[in-house]
C-alpha cells in the first residue's frame, strides 16, 4: 500500500531565486536613492537635502554616538509597551475567544479602538502620567493592543470545529483542548497580530516622542528641524522607517519559516 | 427488518460485554432549532465485530446520528447504549474518523497518530511505539516525520484511521471517510480497510452516501429516509468475502445489494 | 449574551461601558474622565458653535482631498504592480515598507516642506492611505481570472477598455477592501496630522481644550471623530457586503 509523496517541493534551486530577488531589490533601492539624490540636487525645496548629504549626516550621528543613544532611549518604552500589549492583548483575546460573555462585553470596545484614531487620546495621557516613561509606554499600548487583541480573538474563534470535535472525541479535557488544540491552531494568526502590533507600536512611540516630550529619536527630529539641520533630520527619520520596516519584515520571515509548519516547503 | 427494534424493551440488559449488539440506539430524535428535524424516532442495533453502514440521501441526518453515537452532540430524546451503558459523552470504547481528517497541521504523522494516547496521558515513548505500529498497519511506514500538508488526501485519512485504531477502541465511527478522496484511492482504501478489520476485530459504524461503497464494505446496511431521518430498511447482504477483495465486486450478492438499495433510494429522489 | 431570555446584540455592551464611564466620571476616579453625561452635553453645545463647524469643514476637506489623492494614486499604482512584473519588482519593496512604517515620523518633514497648514494634513492623509490601497489593488489584479481577460480580448476590447473598465471592475472587491483599510488609516492620518500641525481644523480645537483642561469638550470632539471613523468604515463595509455575492461567484 505504498503511496507516493504528494509534493516533494519544487526542484528550482533556491539560491538562484534568492539571488534574483536580491538583484531586483538592489536595482530598486538604487533607483529610489538615485531619484532622491537628483531631487535633492535640483533642489526641489530648500528643505530637501540630497541622499548623499543625508547619508553623510547619518554616518556623522552614528559616529558621534547620538543616534545609537537615541535609539536606546526610544526602544525602551517601545519594547516595554509592546511586551505589556502582547501579554495582556493575547490574554484578553483568548478570553474573548473562549467565553461568549467576554466576547459580548469586550469585542465592541476593541473594535472601536481598532477603527478609531486613538492618537487623539495621546495628549490626554500626559495629563495623568506626566511626561515620563509611563506615558510613553501607555501611548504604545493604546495603539498596539487593539490589533493584538482582535487578531488573537479571531484566531481562537476560527479554530476548525472539527479539530475541536476530534479533541473531544479522543477524550481531551477542556484544558487540553485549549493548550493542545486551540492555542497551537491560533498561533500563526496570533503571531501575525503581534507583528501588526509592533508596526502600530512604532507609530505610538513616534507620536509620543513628538507630542509628549521630545526624547530619543523624537528629540533629534525636533531639534535638528528647529536648527534647520535637514540632513540630520532626514537621516534620523529614514533610519527609523527602515528600522521599523526591517523589524516587521524579520517578524514576517520568522512567521513563515517557524510558526507555520504547513507553509514551510 | 430483523434488527429493527419496533418497541424496544425499557428494561436494559445488564451491563455485559458479551451482548450480541455492542451499540444500541433507542428512539433517538434530534432537531436543530425549531425548523429542521434531523432524526425522528430512530432505533437501531449494531452487532459486535461487524461493519454497519448508515446510508441515505444527503441531509438525512446520518452524520448527526453518528455524532450522537459518538457523544459529540446530545440527542433531544432517546438513548444510545454502548456495551449496555448509556452514552453521555465521548468514551474510550469509541473512536471517530473524520470526514475532513481533522489532523493537527502543526504535528507530524507520528504525533497525530499518537494524539489520542497523548490526551490520555500515556508516556511519550510508549505512545510513539504504539503509534508507529499502527502507522505501519495502515501502510504509512516511512512517513512518520511528515506533516499533513505533505500528504495526499488518501494518506491523511490513513493517518486518521491509525489514530482511531491506536486508542484501541471497540467501536470505530467513520464519517464519510473517503468522500474527500479520489476514486482509485478510495477503492484501494476500501480493500485495505477490510483486510485491516479482518485482523483488528473492530465494530465499525460507517456513514456514506455511496451505494457501491456500502454494498462492498458492509455486513449490515441501514437505509435512512430523507429529513426527518427515519430507518427505512435494514439490509444484510450475504456476500462471500473469502475469495479476496476483487471477487466481491463480481459477486451476485453484491450486485443484488446494489440494485436493491438503488431501488429503495430512488423513491426518495424527487 | 442573553439576559432574561432576550438576546442582546454586541453593540449593546457599549451602553454598559457608557454607564461605567458615567459612574467613574461621577466618582472623579481619573481627572481626565468627566462623566459621560457632561461629555454628551458638551457634544450638544459643540454643534452649535461656529468654531466646531469651521474645524469640521477644514478637517473634512483635508480628509476628502487626501483620500481622493490616495485613491487616484493608489489604484493605478496597484494596477501597475499587479499587471507588470517589472513594476512589482521595482516598487513592491517600497510600497510594502511604507504600508507598515511609522509614517508619523515623516510629518515633521512635511511641515517644513508644505508649511503649517492644511496642505501638510492633506499629504499626511494621502501618505497614510495610499500604500494599502495600492497593495490591495495589486493583490486584486493578480486574482483576476485570466480566462475573463481572454474572453474580453476575443471580443476585441482595446487596452484602454481593459485597463479602464474591465480590470478595475474585476478586482473591485479587493480594491474596495483596500479603500476601506485606507479610509481607517486616512482618519488616523488626518487626526495625527492636525495634532502635530495643531493650528488647523480640529487640531486647533484639541490644542485649545487640552491647554485649558476642558475635558468634556475634549472628549466630545474625540467621540465625534471616533463616530466619523466608524461610520465611514461601516459605509464602505456595507458596499463591500453588497458586492460580496459577485465576489464569491467570481472565484
């Protein structure tokens, strides 16, 4: 009764495909940076430095330690806020997924929080928690938590009913049902929610640093803008956008490679 | 019609394991909401060590009946007895094989087959040794470390069957196990299933909508009517299986059974 | 949730939270949280002020212009990426990057480039919304049934007709989904833009209320914006739902 393996993966060498992707990435980067350079040299605006000047400023603030120090300052409330959001978000989401009552009471609140511009509340945070670390952590949580909660909740709710039946018919206890079926099945979507939460958390921390008090990255942006040091300002902003993009795409790689065995070929 | 219990005795037989009927269904009714009546007053008996198919037009409640026997959904009225005891939920003497396989996508074949044992708290080495045996029995030796997405539909269902065999239940409940599998694989699987059952001595309750499948596999065939499902007829085709699986399909008893079932079912098609 | 046999719909839970808010406000648990009734009164008063309507007009105008630009740029960009592999290779990385990047950080740059006015807010809205619209449109283009295109070509449709009419209609479900997500981001963009610029539209009012600690007014304005965000996204959701039938028959 030997049966053949369904699909043994595509034979196309992974390395060529990877080199191809890398090549087009580089071309794409070169084109965009080239356009930036030309636009800066025309210049389209007195406040639009070419890429070369921006890059020089970037190297400058790295070498004198300003940028690394700023990142350390910024990442502290970001990481704290994300951990808090992840822990409570997944807890609330699982609770809402398992209990109809919790779903009824909490889901509308988080749906509103997800669709509404929570940024409007950030100025309020300052009144209660001052201008310190707590306020910034809270700003991150306000933006990151709703998407984490809602993804977790949807993930738990959409676990295949036949897997739940299977667990019950093989005499799984309710606890086993949660730990051995629901959580692993919901895992990938929960992780995707965490990734979206990280992206939202970045927005939260930037807003907090621009609106509450300029510290870290926000401080460099505000200060260099006020003294018209545009290359430094652009370098800082670009580094932040790239940093956030790289972080999110690393999480995405982790997701497809490790979190979903059914996706790895 | 011998097996149909028109008026079942209210006095239950003493809980004994050598009663001729391992599973008895007594006056089961089930409705979904107020509108849909799935089953009405169904009484059936399933002899020990035999394969019984529940056959009927789609929507006749055959899967509902199977899930009630499994203890996965409660009946509105009536009782199910297994080994003389009333069913109140899933139990260790029954194992279910799912139409959509219900395999854990994040677990390999070995863990999937051992999953029922894992839920019972059996030690890892012990359950994996047992699972490995059943993986060999269903013909999947060498695929222990594969994941479900790497298997064909037929192979996935073999995993589902091995999982059900591994918990050593007396009764195996199969819910249209081959409906998501192509025709050739299905035939091969049917033959393998019969060979396996000859060794394993299980009682099987098998839901299908395929007349040929029912006639080919069954010791007993229960024909259900359209919704609300009631028992239309119970057939016992006396097919000689001693000449191997291929001979069965040419056996006059098999062909007569197919004809008879078709004649019965035709009247329910509008 | 059932109480006394009656099924309570989910949004009813918001009433419960509203009641809790009222109680928390009356007990003065948190200084920034006035009782909900005060906020509702403030909402009633707010709609009678010229300030509010001036702010609403500016805000809506920025939002509508920004969204219009985002749609006008996002759909063609997405179509380009969905139909032409080269465009996808060159642009895909950047569109993906900007779709998830904290573009808030760009607002200070926009303030320098476009001045402290509505233009900056408009550009913020566009920047927030355009990428997701492009991504969803591109995804929709890749799902268009090739045999549909062959059929259209066999009837002699020109390129113009295909790109102008057939493709956008065939990918309408994804495009609408993208617009709905873009809309939610756009509302966030208009709020963030105005908060940072803080001298136009509602941003000016927010600044005024928080500076003078007028909490009922602050919350009233927030609730108006939240309500607008929800109504706008529900409206697009409703249109999406209307065309769902055709989306599923398309497969």
